[in-house]
C-alpha cells in the first residue's frame, strides 16, 4: 500500500493494490510449501473440496 500511495494512488486504489500483493505473496508461499514439503508427506495442493449434492440427494 505504501508503494501505491507514494506512486500517487488514492487510498481505495492503494488498498486494492495492497490486497492483490498480499494474495500473490500468500499464493507464492503456499506453492513453495507444496513443492518442498507436501510430496514427501503425500499431500495434494488442493483438498477434496466440498461435495456438491442436489436437495434430493441430501
């Protein structure tokens, strides 16, 4: 956010850019963890996700 503000963006735009940077960094951290730790432990990158059922199936 500080970099965006210094570049002349208003607070709303700076917040949006800061959030995007945080998401990108978190994704990078998770990818790094997956590449270095998960294969040895037998973990997958994404979990089984929620099973989707119709009302009748429930």
